[in-house]
C-alpha cells in the first residue's frame, strides 16, 4: 500500500465516523442570468453579461439575523502588466462584477495568490485593481504572495495574515496556511527569487509539504472559537483546503488532523478555500469544505484523491482564457443555509453533464517531476 | 557400404560444423549486436532517454536557460506548460493521435504541443522534429508511464 493510501485510510478512519457530518444546509449552484440578458436585447447582452453579478457567492445567514451575501475572489496570479495583461483583465472584470452586485455583498474576501511571483509591483497592482470594489475587503495570503520576501510586503499592505470577526450571527475566521513552510532555502543558499520559483511551481518537489496551519495558529483558533455557540455557523477562509486531497500539489494542510480536533465540537463549519483553481466539495467530520475557482487559469483535477462528494466541473476549452475561471458569491439565508454560486465566465453549466464533459473520465497515472531535485540545474 | 556411409556422414557433419565455425568466425563479429544486452548497454540507453526527459521537464516548467540553450521561445507571457499541466496532467499523450477540437483537425501530440506554445503561451512554434520537441515529448510520455493507451479518445 502506498504512503498516500495509508494516510487516506487513516483520514477516513479518523474523520468519517458514523453520524459525523456537517449540518446539511449547503447548496452549490450556478444560476444562469441568460434570460435576464435576453430582456435587454442582443445589443446589450455582452455588457449585461459582463456586469451582471454572475458570481461565485456564498450566502450565509443565521436564524436570528438578516440574510446576507458575501463574495470571494482569489488566485488572480497577477504578473506585471508589461508581461501579461490577460490575468489583469480577468481580475478587473471580477472586481467590477463584485462591485455591481445588487443587492451588494456585505464584504469581499480575497483568498490569496494575488501575485504570481510575490513582487512588490504585482502586489501593488492587485491593490490598485481591488480598489474598484468599494465594499469591505478582507485578505488571506497565498504562497505566491509570500515567498519572495517572506510576507514582508503582503503584511505591509494587508496586515495580519489570520483574523476573525462576527457578522450577522456568523463567526468568520481567516487562516494563514502558507507562511509555515519548512525551510528549504537556507541550506541550499537560494536567492529569494529561487525560493519563490520553487514555491510557485505547483508540481515542484523542492518546497515540499509547505501548507500547514501551525501549532500557534491552532491554539489561536481554539481560543477564538471557545466562546462561540457550537450550533452557530462558523466560516473559515483558507488558501489551502483543510483536509487531505493531494499532498504533492499541497492540496491539503499537513496538520489537518489537528485542525479537525479543534473544529470537532462545532456542527456548522464551512471551510472556503482557494489554491485548487477548481470546483471541489468535501465533508470531513463536521466540517464541509468548498473549493473556489481562480480568475487566472483552471487546474486539472489531481490524478487521484478527488473527494467522492465532488461533482466535478466541466472540462474547459484551453483556447478560451475566460473558460473555467471566475469568482463566487455566497448567500447566507435566515435558516443558517449557505448557498454558493460559481460564476464561471463563458459557461452556463459549471458542473459536468456527461462523462465526456469530465476530465476525470480519462484516468491518468502520473509521475512527479525530476529535474528540479537536481539542484542546481 | 556401411563404412562408406559412415565416412560420408562423418564428412558431411564435419563440413557442416566447419561451415558453422566459419560463419561464427567471419559473420559472427559483424552480428555482435545480437548478443544479449549488457547491463552497461541498458544503462547507456536509459541514460540517453532520461537526459531527454530531464531537458523536457525543464522546458515544460519554463526554465529559461534550457530554452535558450535549445534555441526555442516556448512562451512570451510568463506562462509555462506546467502551469496548466502540473505533472503533465491533462496532456493525455495516450489519447493521440486524435481529432483535436481546438485545431479542428486530426492531430498528433506534437501538433498539440505546438498549439499550446502558440496560443496560451504566445511563444514561437517549434520544428516538430527538433531536439526541443523530442525532449518535451519524452518528458510527457515518461510522466504518463502506466497510463493506458486510448488513441482517438476525446
């Protein structure tokens, strides 16, 4: 049995106890606004489509308080405009669409990987674009934002990498799952650019299992939740999924067992995460976990480990930069129901409709790369 | 009669053996490659292959030095093949040749590699028989070792 299989079996044994499930109040949707666009006539369809809130939203509500919406954007992977405007254009579009939401979102969460190579100009470009969303904004970091200067610029721009606030009966928590990588750079005498380069390569083998929450942050999380009613909703934002999906691409946090230990008493935990650039859904113990789209480009599903509860996203057209990407809205209803809506540009159907629509219908057996372990090249 | 037959049998056998010896002596050396493969040869063949895999891996992951050395511009956007295809996932080399929707033509893996270089990466198309193409192909196939051949599959 492979190491990965062993860990998976352990995860199932530890977390999938009989009866341990998150509260079932969640819906994943992709509403289509095409009929509304038609009302405006063909001439304005493009404009309507571009501005209408076709959002990946998650609505979260607590019984005692008003329903509300918030919006998620992440994984914009901005390069300097001089190199690549494709990602810039898509970020601008997402931000404009969030701002155009009606009724407006209560806040926007940016889920990390604003920059591609952590450069000051990339991060500042992101801040500039995000200014067009006038609503409240909160941020968590991605690894692409962090490993050029170990979070210095990110911290100056956005402050603490983990935080919490309560909003209309929901406790929101932002976690930093990226800054606690084991040091792979000092011994090898890497430059900051080399360190960033390894971190920025999803299938690299040098940066290793970098995604994690860390003991200090787990203690903080436990303290933060200590005074919270165990039956009231908790929403945790993280860049990486808080369970184990595919460690070779850090589609996990390495200390998911400890995270689960802390969250176990709470019955309505929703983890919303980026990093995977794909539609994902999983339930781990009493926590549900939902993967968000990138605005930059979609990742294929990993060759193994896709949660059985995931209804896969449709296979996209690599020739269309607006396919397979977008953002999300979340609705919180008055019955504690969370509803997420994937706003995938250029697609009426986000989820697979048939086998042929799914990249998972063609099984792959893949080997990890080799050339980056022969350092220096 | 019996002695004569015996002698003839002996002579024919001897001449056959002589011929075989002559074949072994004169033709044999020229056919030395038919000897069983040696561990040294195996290693040399494998090394030659893995060197191409290594170069292909570097090209696929956007290594500028390797691209320059091989005289190719695979991207001008900062994008590298591996950004959409980590561990070469979703390249599906086992499904080629096939009708490729993006190109609206019957295509090989090499055609598809060039399409990705030209379109998403906005690089310069490479010669289908070039060293860079062979290296990319070697890496993609190697990484998909064990995947089942399904030529023509969408």
